[in-house]
C-alpha cells in the first residue's frame, strides 16, 4: 500500500437497490411509488424559468420549510429540509451522535445506519429484533449515545405503536432519539404528536415514497427549534445550498395537493392488503406490513431462487444476503397490474 493510502478514510458504502435500464421490467425493488407525483408538480416544472438557474437557490429553503410547517402545524423554526432523508439523517448523525457511548438501532434495519456510524466514527450497538421481527422496547432503555429507529421498520414493514415510541423517549431524556418515518404515511402512527412533550425527539420523513418524488431528493426533519438550529449550523458548515431550485419549487407543489396525496396512498394501501391475501394463499409467511412493501418468506421455495427466477422474467424485487433475513424477499407495492403479474408468475412457478 502506498504511504498516502494508509491515511485515506476508507468506507464500506451502502448498496442501493438496482436501477435497471430496461424499460419493460416490473420494478418492485426500491419501494418507489408506482403512481406519478401530484399534477401540480408537472405544471410547476413546465412553468419554471431556466433563466433563474444562473442564481443560487434559497439557502434557507424557505418556501419548502414554510409549506411543511403549515401542513404539520409547527413553526418554521422546527423544520429542516435536505437532499432526501438520507441527507437529513446523515446530517443528524453528524450533529447529534457525538458521544463516546454507542448509539442504538435494530440489528435488522435500514442498512445505511451502520454505514454513517462507521463514516463518522460513531460507536454503535445493534439490538436484535425478536423472532417475529418486532422491536424489543426494553433493549432501548440502556445507557447510550442516542437512538435511531425507523417506524415502520425497514425492510420488515413492522411498526411500533405510539405508546412504544413514547416509552423509549421517556427512558432517554439525555440523548437525541431519531424516528425515521420514511414509510409512516402507509399506515403507522407518527411521532409528530409527541413533539410538544419531548425536546430531544427528531422525526424524519421523505418525499421519496408516499409523495412519489424519489428522483427529486427531498427529505425533512421536524423537531424542537433548538435541534433544528443545531442541524442548520452543521449544514451551513458543509454546503449552504443543498437543495436545488427545482426541488424547492416542485416540493411545495407536492405538499399542496392533499387530495391527490390521500388518493394515491389509499391505492397503494388497498393493493397491499389485497396482495397480502394472495401471497398468504400461496404459502408465503410475513408480518403485517404498515409500509409500501411486504417482507416475505416461503417455507418451500428459497428466497434467493425466487429472487433470481423473478429477475429472469423481468420482475425485480429486493433480496438481502444477510444473517437472519437471507430467506426473505422485500417486495415493493406496485400498481395492481404489476402485482397481478407477480402473483401470476409465482402461481406458475409453484405449480
Ligand atoms: C427510503 C428510506 C430512506 C431514505 O429515503 P430518501 O430517498 O433519501 O428520502 C430513509 N430511511 C428509510 C428507512 C428508507 O427506507
């Protein structure tokens, strides 16, 4: 190894789901929303003036902060916006997890957490889910440097209820507790209602799943003004202009159209409920999903084989070759037609 190379910050990066180039595939591998963004988003995009691009965007991300503050009935000082919730979460790790004590998160969870912890040299300790992939709340009552938990959890789709989230908060007034609500709109209870009681709670959400805007990269955190101030201090020490003009403008439009939002959510939820029944009938086992994906296993057909056979036929789902979950498939909820194609394939395969 060359001398300079010894001092390189070496990281094992996060592996995102495949984004295949082929057009005629069924893509159920990255939890994207199968429906387009709200109609106002397209309208606003067409009306954008390219001439404006010569200027820097609004460093304070004000239009988006204001519309989110109004939507959630909080003060603008309680909202932080970033380049997808990945950016918001990474920034939060850097800002709030600065203790010598380990931070806690589940052993089976969003696989970016350990990557950020390693990158920022934050000690961490994974807490095992129980055999049904539920979080054991008592495991989170020990001394620690902070807590991050997705609710619903990914890739399991299992949700905690509000009382469980509050139990964790009650036992930890001394550290920041981040609840990653990437999938909250698909059926779990948001911790936002607990904000008035807990100054150390940070709720992180995203436009990528429920608002069909993964490509625009918009995420946000809501918390006490003090927390948001600390986050902004770190952001301005890093890059003042994280959000580009297009994302700021189009994000506002997505929030404005509540009717469209509720309609698409309901469609995804209805499809999920129907497909859960179909998969059960085919012998799959899984926990009840409160997200836009199903994390399923089959007692007779190994997940890896199913994953490869599906891919061969142009249906992409996600497979994780990791301890405890290497016999599971994470299947995102697509349109009814896409899910029917999946079920038809599985019926034929299992004949
Ligand atoms: C998808 C996802 C995110 C990040 O999504 P962004 O596209 O960066 O907003 C964060 N947490 C979990 C658990 C996710 O599944």
